[in-house]
């Protein structure tokens, strides 16, 4: 394929999740191997490592388990990102760990995903980690779930067993906020229904996993209704060719912008019209999420980083008090009434946790209201108070303007990621 066609291809981000030894890394290795996305030197290295471990086959999991501890223990610890492309689409894979103590890693890897692959072992069916990861995918509003029933070869490719698992998962998923769930019977080890259709599952009439990834509709996943443009920086070239140029650069977080549109600037409340929309390739007649552009206005308005350009008749909530579902990422517990830096789009302020409403028991989805301590991997609902107003949306409506992170002032560590509820 030509460079231009590759650059123009649509990008799908997806994450893998599942219990320990469900075969996540092997599945990704199989996807890369069967789609011919592995370099020869990579393959030689994996073949050598497999041979040293006394295996009579290539261990495709080694393509993603890059840390020494991962290879020695045969588990995934950190989030591994892999990139590959087919003639139809580009992909970024986040291979996330299955262990309970690495829940925060899954939240990190899944936060920008269009799709989640939930793996489960055909012998064990729906287990605790399946529920945990599915709930996190639902919490993060990942639009599409593909449930891969792996290791079908160990249950003799039984249609009856596959249907049992589908029914069991659907019963649990009825409690989740996910609209698009698909099921694929696979064997990552042998490649059944991963890239190529399996002759062992002639009873399965659905698509292979790769065909699903290549063709699933993701255009509507972005918010093209609510116009949100957080300003990242102000462009002032100060040369003869662009002597009076004043542009506001950033990535569109939602909606569609066109030259001539009436816009409103927050927090000042000043209004203007869009004069032009510029990109690296020149001016455009229309821009939408998630494009990175520079917008110029017809009026000179004092705008700086953290401000937001919106439509006058479609504005976000402006508030210093936030209701947030928080996933605690740090080893140190949250301190009562401690101060943190809150980062929201391109805006930054200081904040404190005013109140802990409840914890979520991820295994049962029940609320725990009598335990107010926040430790690593906990998912809690809290009230935050920031030192200045933020321009927010419900996370379910816009993942860009509905998410925040908290940063420790003293260490500059990201301690939590949150989803705003209105």
C-alpha cells in the first residue's frame, strides 16, 4: 500500500482483557502472525525463545510479553502496545494484564479504546475476572465488546458449550451499559476463527475476529453533536507573511466546526465567528473530532490555554463541584481532604476530594457505602471541588470532556483517573 493510503486509513484502538492464562497475549500474537504483521527478526527471536523453553511450537505470546518477568512467569504485567495494519484499517492494541492487582493497568490501556476483546476460557466460562473486566469496559464506555470464547480446541469445538457461555455472559451483561456485544468461538493457539475461518466450527456462521475488527462501524463513536474545542496553545508566527495571524490550536473534542459558524469562548463569554480552520495540509471547510486544527476568529479576543470554544446554543456545564467515578492508580492511598492537581482537557486547577460516596465491589457490582478508604485499584464515587470552574460534559456523552486525571503535587505522579457524572 502507498504511504498516503496508509496515512488516510481509519484507526481502530482496541484492548484485550481476561483472566490469567485465558490466552490474551497468544491471541494478539496469532493476529500479528496470521495477518503477516511480524518482521523476520522478531519471528526469529520468538522462535529462539520458544526453543530455549523446550517448546515444540512457536509461543506467539512472546511477541507481546516483552518484560523479562513476563516471559519467565508466562504472564502479562504491564500494558503492551502493538501496532499493525491490514489493507482495510490500522490498529493499536493494548494488551492489558489479567491479574486483580493490575486493574489500574487495564483502566489505563482501555481509556482510549474503541473496542474491547474480552477473553474467557471455554472450559471455565464466565469467571470473576470476566465480570471485573466487562464492568470496567462498561464504566469506561467502550462502545463495542467482542467476547472471544478461547481454547475451543480443549472442549472439542462444542457448539453446546459455546452457547452455554453466550447465555451465561448475556445474563451478566444485562446489568451493564453496553449496546454492542458480539461472540466469537476461537482457538488462539491453533488460529481457529482468528484470521481464518475454522473448519472445526462449521456450526458457527458469524465473522472471524479479524473480519469483525476490520469492518465494525466506529465512525459514530465520536461525539459529533456537542461542539467542544479546548484551546491547547495560541499560534502567533510574527513574521511578514503572517504578521497579524492569531490562531488557536488544539484537538477538537466534539462536534463539527466550519468557517462562518457563530462561536462562544469560555470562560470569558465573548462571542465571534470562525474566520478560518487551518491544518498542516492547508485550510479546510469543515473540521470534526478528533482532528487537530488551528482556528482563527473574526474578532480579537483574549484566549489562552485551557479556554474552550463552543457553540452559543450548545454549551457544556461550568462547575467547580464534580461528581466523579474514580479509579485509584497510585500505591499510596488517598489522603482525606488532600489537595491534588486536576487535569481536564487542556485545563488545569487544584482540587480536593470533598466526599467519598461509595466504593464499587467489581465482582458483585454492589455499592459499599461503609468503607471510605481509597486504595490502589479501588473504583469509587466521589465529590471533588476545584479551585476554578471546569467546562464539563457527562462522560457517557463525551469521553474527552467527561474525563479527568488527578496528579500528586509533590511527586507529579498520576494518582487517579475519573469519569464525570452529571
